[in-house]
C-alpha cells in the first residue's frame, strides 16, 4: 500500500526562532487516501500537490490532514474531500466508507500510537483557553494553542 503524503511546515527557514518568526507550533501533513492516487503527478514538469489533473477528471481527492505538535506528543486529525465545481474548489468533511481508505486511515492512527502520540479530540480541541492569547487570536481554543491559529480543520471554521 502506497501512502502519498504532502508535508507542510510553517517553521522558520532559519535555525533560530524569535517570537516574530516562530509562527505556528505544529507541522501539517496531508495523506491522500484514494486507492488510485499512489504518487504525485509530475507530467507537467512539477509536483502537482494541488492535484489539478486529478480534479479535471471529475474525481475528488480524499485526504487525512494531521496536525502534529512540535513540543508535545499530541496530534489532531481530520478527513476531508476536495470537490471542484467549475473553477471553485471546496473542502468538506469526509466520512470514510471505502475499506481501502479506512485501512490507510487506520495505519496513520497506528503509526501515531506506536510513536507514543496522543490524539486530541474535537471536544478538547474546541475548549476556550482563558487568560491566554496567541499572535492571531485573542480568544484561543486548545487547538489554537497546541497546533495553529492560522490553518484550521474545516468544521472549526463554523464554530
């Protein structure tokens, strides 16, 4: 089983971190779950991490997005589907029903567990943290403090 992963780090390009440069305190990974996505398309001379060619076929990429804290052994996951209607792309929460995709998702969770990481639940992630603020949020949630106050899971945007 191949797992296609897109790594997005919001870390600084320098070895030193100052308060102004640090940004978020997590890495964000996107694992593509579709059985027919086993590598990134490079036919246009670059790595197509937006899956433009795949979306042009009318298919929708399914992915598991994982936020991993840099300092604590905690992570958060969300499964999502990207749908294209004309020129507009939207992401929606994905309920996994396909056995192959479920196997890939389970393997991601198993790896995190084997490495000693604990998953943060929605209930905990959405709790407000009093008397704390982040650089982008004066009324942060646990998710803001542990992972990101810039890149949110889809369903958090409505809360």
